[in-house]
C-alpha cells in the first residue's frame, strides 16, 4: 500500500494543465499538455533566506499550515505561519484559464516588531516527461528555462530582477541545493542533463505588519519561441488581474447550475473537480490525477474509462454543463473500435492505455449516456454525429448475446473477474433500450425493434438467471473459467445499477427492495460506515467506497426515503478530505480518505445524489422503456 501522503490536498488547473498541491503546500505533480501527462515535476521548493539563518523551506514541518479553496473557484490557498521566524506566508495557487501558466502568488508578511529583510529562494529540478535524460537548462533575462524535446518550462517572477542564481546538475558537486541553503549562488547560467537551479530575489525590507507580493509563474510551451510569447502575454497583465480573471472564469462556470439542497457542502467543489479532470482538447475525463505511475499498488488512475466517464458526463449534463458532456461522448465516438467495442481505458488523446481485459458494460453505459444527453438537450446535430457509435455499439452488444440471452463473458466493472456480471447485463440492457429510443428518433424502425427485443431478453435473463433465492438478492453474476460456469452468489453493490441508471427494475420492485436490504445488511461497514464493493473484496485494504454509498443514496431518494439519502450524503461529506475532496475509499476502521484522492467518479455520484435529493431533476424521465 502506498502512503496517503501521495494524495494531494488540493488540485488546480485549466483542463489541460493540472497541478497537485501537497498538505504542506508544495507543488506535488504537474501535468501538461494533457491532464494525464506528461508529468514533469521533480523538485520545486520555495523558501526564505533571512539574516542569521539558512534557507527555511516552506514545506518544513515547523510551519503551521491551513489550506482551503476560495469559494466558487479552483484557487487553492495555503496559509503558513512560522512562530520562530515571526513570518507568515499566504500562497494562492491557480492556473490561468486560457494560458498554460501555473501561478503561485506568494504574499509574505513581517510579523516582527522591527523590520525584516532577506531573500525569497526557489530550487527547481524538473523531471520532464518523468525523465532525467536529455534535458537542458538555462537562465536568460530573469527567466529560468528547463526543456526536453517538445516541452519547455519557464519559471519567473514578472518585474523582479534575480539577485542570485545558479544552474547545475542534481546529485553532483554543481548541484545548487546545498549552496542555496547557505545563501550562496554561484552564477552558472546553463546545464545539460538532470538540471537543477536555485534562484533568489530580494525580500524587503518590510516594516512590521507589511506584506510583499511575489507572483511566481511556471509556464509551459512546445518550444522557446512559444514560451517567450506566452511569457509576454502573462507578464503584461498584473498579478491581481490574472487572479481576478481566474476567479471570474470559475464563478461563470458555476453560474446557472442547479442549486443543491441546504447544507450540501461540496456540490460546487465537485463540479470544479470534474471540470479540472476533463481534458478540454479532447473531451476525455480521467479517473484521478495519476499518483502511481509505476503500478506499485494499482494499475494506475490517470486514464479515461468510458465506464467512469458516463457518470461524470451524466452529472455534468444534469448540472447544465451540456457542452462538457457532449465532448465526452464525441471522444467515445472517435475511439470506438470498428467492431463497436471499447478498449478498456485510454489516454486522453485517444491512444490506448495498458489493459487487462475488455469491459462490455462500458459500451452499454455510453449508449445509455448518449440517449440521456439527447433527451436532456434535444440536440439533433449531436444525435446525428454520434449515430455511428450507437449503431456499432448496439450491434456489438446484440451480437454478443448467447443462448442464455446474457452478454458474452467479459471483465466486470471492477476489472477483477471474468464472467457475465449482473452490472454488465444491466448496462447492456439499458444501453440497448436507450439505443432503440434513438433509433426510433432517427426513423430506423427495424434497428429499434431489434435492439428493443434484445434489451427485453437481457432483462428477462437477469430475472431468471442472476437472482439467488438463497441470498434473496441479485448477486455478482455468472463466473467463467476454462472448465466451468457457475453462479457467483456473492453480494455486489454494483447491482444497484439495475435500478439507477439503467432502470431494469423500478426502486419499489420487490426484488430490488430485497436486494438493497441484503446489500445494506451484508456490505455495510459498522465501524466507519459506508458500503463495501462486494463480499471478500481486499483491494487497497478492502474499505468502504464513497461512490457506492452515494449510489445507495440515489436509490433511497428514488425509493422515497429522503432521510436515509440525506444521511448517506452527509456521511460522504464527513469523510471528505479537509479541503472537500472525495476519495475512492475511506478507512474501514477510523474513516477519512484511505485510497485515491480526488476520485472523479465519487464527485460525480455526489452531484447526482445531491440533485436527486433536491428534486432538481426527475430521474425517471431518463428511463428508456422497452
């Protein structure tokens, strides 16, 4: 298990540039030109060099830290106070909405009774595209540049003249780290391979109570000329205007979204997370900022799964963000395989990610989402654009049905079992029902009839083959191995998909009611609360999942149990990070984030649960009857 310190305290970005900030306020990871990569951060440390001291880095544990988002924005604030130094630092981290520039706006305040003078120090050594090979580094006109192939990163403080600098090679005698601690800057202007630089700017003198601003810019471009142009554009605008432009962008994005119920605390932050993790150039959304690129404890999270993406797109659609939702379905149209299937997961540019099996549920889920988007918007141009996806995807599912009328075996949505899962059957039936609705709209009567018949057959097969009389519940599915096929009678929370979103069964259907009762009896965590995935789940410690608990909240809202739904929504809020980010899992014994932060799917389910509870949208209008 990896340490939870790998998970960010906050994220910010512009839907192509994505930055992760640690609990100490350090820049932890930064991704560009896409939200999934490359990842370029090696080391970026900020410190103060004061008289009679060595450089004190701002991530030193002696600093007291407070962190939060400015309301209605992706501006992440870290407030630092050092009682020994009698100095406070306010750090506002944000990315410019329309320029690939990360801004760290530092405000340093003298808390001493007398004056204060010193230096601001930054040490930077990037691992461009996660590599220490072939990079170059140089300083020119108060701008530090580190580059490798088609990535040029520049760091500067506009309007400030460097008072000291040195470029060297990390882990060698020329490394400027140790000299910078002592306040020594040797003046080297360039380096090749594993570049490292220390930069200094004069601070003060500040009178007691006085504050000085340092807007540090980290810029990304494809070549030196583009970097220079980008710097000209960013540096020509005062930091306060860049800050206000960013605030206005986010507040405009959140304007017009449905108002959630009272006391729902992380609705707007959830929309912000979904926007940050959606790539604006392609429409793809990633599961989470990548934290495990070496696959030490997982298969990685910085990828787009059509499965997760459906719930993110649906939440955006219901929150009135139709363009972002449509862009996701257009991405799905572009990456669909010729046979109507999806690869398991993708990089956001559409190239294949590593995988361990096909997930047929993703096809059905995306078909359902396309129809939901059309029903919400009535956008005929969109329908005509994605119609080839609908035709290919629906036929892929229909042709996969066996004599048992269940979809052919594939990996389940949890990606750890090969067979005919109940969730996959629900997604495929719901997807075919949605496709038949779209076919009717397009005047394709025969296709509509074929897909409607197939959807009915899958639904009946679920009732006939995936219900367990002994468990009084729908169960995980039929498991396949080279020698046999048998009913896996373990309970699995994913069967909630039978009701929402795919509507094979209404919430008041007796079998659905019995299933939910069984899930809450067997999979509820009685120490920290929350719903586990399935019986015997040991992944990442076998903890309760936030998205499943919120899925249960949606069911209870649809079933007419708002008090229970509100209780479950509150549980999710109570187990968010201190800055309002939702994890994949919470610790099974003590609560609080345990694994993956933030998880896009968790935030999507929070938005869906909040909207359902508020009655802001009639979810039954998204049912596609067969």
